[in-house]
C-alpha cells in the first residue's frame, strides 16, 4: 500500500482556491471544512488526506513533518522563515498563482505619509507582518516602531495606535471602508506549495506525483 500523504490547508480563500487545483490533479476533498468540525478530511484518493490548520501554522506543520505538503501564502512563508531559522527543511517547488494579493503600506487619508518619510520622522507601524515591514522600512532608511497585531490592522491608524499599517490588500475594499489609502506597495503575494524535504526523500514517488499533478493543474489555469 502507498504511504499516507498529508496535505495541510487553511480554511477560507486558500482552501477555496486550492480545491479546483486538487480536482484537476484528480484529488477531491470529500468534506467541506466550513460544515464540519473535523480537522482531518478524507479525499477521493485513499493515500491522500487533508488537514485543516490555521493559515500561519501551515509552514510549521510542513517544516516539522506534521504534514508532508501544504499550501501557504508567500506572506506567511516569509514571516515563518524569518522566525524559524530560515525555514530549513521546507522545499518550495511551486507558485500556485492563487489567492493573489499584495502587501502594502496604508495610512489615514489625512496623514501626510510622503512628508513624514521625507522629514525622517519616526513612524509607528502596526502589522502582523513584522519581518516584512522591518526589512522594507530598513531598506528605505525610515525609522519605525513596529507594533505587532494579529488582526483588524485597519483599526490602528483610526484609533491613534499607529501612523501606518502594513497589511494584505486584495480588492482594496477594506481600506476604502475604513478611510485608509494605500501609499506603498511592498510585494506581490500568491500561494505556494511547500513540501517537507525529509518526506520528499522518504515518500518520493507519491509526493512527486502530487507535486507534478499540481504543476499540471497550474499550467492549465
Ligand atoms: C485581509 C487583510 C485585509 C483584507 C483585504 O484579511 O488583512 O483586512 O483581507 O482585502 P480587500 O483588499 O479585498 O478588502 P483576511 O480576510 O485575509 O483576514 P485576516 O484579517 O484574518 O488576515
């Protein structure tokens, strides 16, 4: 019998946009994680199962072997690698070109960001992406005080907690609804397939099959 392959996914956009790729790869997830409390989901392939984890935990599961493969945003991957020894043991074979968005700097519409940066003021920046933000502002030579948040970043400039935020922007609707404007685009984001390097050696054939099937599905997209 083939060894069991475990794929880590997070609920929401990444799950929804990975499903068609899995389907094209001949793997159908047999349960809807939004309707069930189950964390381990069977698929149409007896040798492949899906585990549902928090988005920020996907690289951790794959790096430490709790899952053989995972789908994670480049944003999450960069933050994880900066925090966890460069993400050693995580192989990144594929850009899945799904869940596309960007990491940007945003401020209140009435905040003069260009002037604050030009004058060399110290900016207070609230973000979940402290490593991306630190590197970006350091490269620009802008002094920042980083405030780590875990969600609802848009509130920070509105309540006076911070001058600016670094957050994901997709349609821009969340910024608009909160009277914030995007002032700098830091990087484009999409979801990546990540693979545990040791698992790739031990279960080379079935994992390669899944990677190749994903690659074929992305190519068709
Ligand atoms: C992200 C991000 C913004 C929103 C941007 O949150 O933090 O709040 O999406 O999308 P938009 O430009 O299309 O409005 P997400 O929904 O991923 O949840 P999170 O707050 O848990 O990060």
